[in-house]
C-alpha cells in the first residue's frame, strides 16, 4: 500500500471513529514512574543516550537556502553552528573557537563567506578549517589543519537538516526515520518559506511532549480553540520506528469527505482531518494550509525545565507588509495558545510530580501515543540494540 492509499485508509478509520464515538485503543494501560520527570540521573541518561546519539532535526532548508547562509543556535546546552557552503552542502559544527573557546558566530541567522571569532579575530572557512590567525607572527606555532572547528555529523533530507550532537558519531537519517520523511518529501517541504519562530519555556521536556501526543484533553483544556474543530479523545496512531503520525479527525469529517471520491481521500489532509507528525525524540509538526507550526523541544538546563522553539513555515513567500503583519499575528496566536493552554498546566504538573503525591502516572488505553513514546524512550535508555523494539 502506498502513502496516499494508507492515508485514505486512515481517513476512513477516523470517519468511523467520529460516527461511532470511538478512538484508537490498545490492550492495556501503562504506568510510568513520576521520577521519570524529576530524577536528575534519568535526565542525564536521556541527554547522553538519546539527545546526543540520534539525528535531531535542528534546522530547515528554508532557513538557509543560499550559499553562505548559516544558523547559530543552542541545542541541549551545546552551541551549534550550521552553514551552507558555496557548493550548497550543509555542515554543522560546535560553535566554539579552537583558540580560547569563544563563539565564532552570534546566535541567529546570517550570511558570510567565513566565520570570525569576536574575541581575538581568528577566522574559519565554511568547511570549518582555520584559515586565519590574528598577528600570526607574534602568536607562535599553530597547527592549522588540527585546529579547525569541531564538526558534527549532519545530513539534509526532505527540507530539514539533521545533526548528531556528538563528533564522529554515525548518522543515517533514512535508517532512523524509516520512511517517515516521505510525507515531507511529498509536500516539497524544502521549497517552503521560513516565516520565523517564537520561544516558550516550560516543565520537564516529557511533560510538554506528552501534550502533543493525545487529544484526550481537547474538550477540557482547549474548549474554545481546538475542540470546536476537533473532537476530544478521538485519535489514530501509526508508528514509523520511534516516530508517529497521529490522526485527528474533525467533527464534520463525514460532511467533508461525502462528495470526495474514495480514492481521493488520501489527498484530503486538513479537509476533514489533520495529522500531527511526531519526530522522536523532540519535534512535533502540525501542517496547515495557512501556516505550519513545527515545535522543537530542548530539555534543560535542569530536569524540570524545557525550552521550546516554535517554528513557522508556509508554502508561499511573503507578498507584502500587510501579509507580513498577518503572519506575525498568526505566529503570536499559535504561540499564545501553546503556552497558555498547554505549557502553563505543564508547569503545574511539574510541581505536582515534585510534591511526591503519587509514585506513578497512568496512560490509558486511549493514550497509545504516549505509551509508545515512553516505550521507545525506555528502549533507548536500556542501551541494548539487541532488545526487541516496541511495536504500535
């Protein structure tokens, strides 16, 4: 079954869910220790065994489409520099000068032929090579070939740039994503326009992530924003290795599809149903016709905190200043809804878990996406590739 046929099948399943007031159900509930969200040792293990080993989606092709473009950012406490060289190849480095450790690029976006450390003026090429030492004759011997920027494994695929935060580590984006990126390829995601980002902060990264994985809370937490469009507790889950495509039907899915030929249902995303695409371990993408939000959740700097970057893209470039103002208003609206309706209660949950009131949390049969995420997280934390992988 190809991708479009599969989406059509999922659309039919979700239509039946709405008509019969059902949802995706698994066999049993799952319990997760509350210390999973508070324990410093587990948090450190998550950083070392997950966030510094798997390919993280750190940037979009649309953020750096031209030779010389770069993005400097912080990811899991590490300063990262991603750039596109004059041949069009994307590379990633630790944004740390080999002389005295200062950054060679300020945080944000830009375009330049080389990077210059603002501390002492050492310069580095787009390939990370050290190409210039200030007042070299007075400095002394320098091993230029051995003193370039520390490179990180990096691959560009489906309009996104993936980086492993450990130098010399292996990277195989196709193997890790197991066909999950086909949706983004089909959308020609690499040709979209990057509109900007907003930053919010919240509780433990898993508390925040859990909220993206289910719609059980729509009626109670989003009564005026999401629930008027999308039923509460009506989800469909598909697994692609540790990644998930979560389907959320609209209340009026039957009306939306009734005049559409059955073989065309796989092309009807946002017309009767939506998907949230979950990229393990920390990305949630909601693709919509007007503007798309892609959330990157970065843990830390303590177990009880996360920093989330909400990125916004769309298919068409900006038309004029009025269009820009409308886009800015849309980005602020999505940011405000995400923060006030999801992240604020997450901070309250963090306090509740740290209180010691309960030893465990329970994920219901209807919350299979959360269960699946925690099963995969536990699989990585056991650090044994011979163990059987979780199945949806």
